[in-house]
């Protein structure tokens, strides 16, 4: 492939700029909307990633044990993201319950950070 000359590059840029209808604006979405919509996909992806981490693989758990808390945790996060700036953020009961469960299972703080 031969390199383009500067004049041709400028011509291409001007052509692109002269027809803005070729460029569709990207629809903006709030993070809360995206997280809510994609929660199931995000959870499945996270579990796949977690199953590749040696320290986490050493802890035998089925899908429900490893990720059962995540739907409620994601819902808590979405609720927090939808709060008004001065609203007080509620404590996540899902996060609390998850921490207690992992403690009972014998997980260390380091393992929970990895998770």
C-alpha cells in the first residue's frame, strides 16, 4: 500500500467534514441504566473471570454460592447511582450479607479483595 500524499489526506478529511449526516450521534446513557440492563451479562462475565483466578478457584463453590449475592448487589449499586446528590446512601444489605457469608466460609480479607 502506497502512502497518501498530504493533499489527498486533506481532501479526504474535508470530504468527511462536509457530510456530517454520515456521522450518527452516540446516544448517551446513565451508568445506572447500563448496569441495570446488563447486570446478568456482567455477572456471568465476572464469574468467568473469577474462575480463572487461582486463589478463587481453590475455593470450591457452585455458581449460586459464588455469585448468588451479585444480583442484589448490582441492584443496590443502581439504586445508589440513581440517588440525588445530597441523598444519604443506604447501607447495602447484600454487601453486608456477602461479607458475613465469606467470613463464615473462612475467606481472608485478601481473598475477598481478589474476589
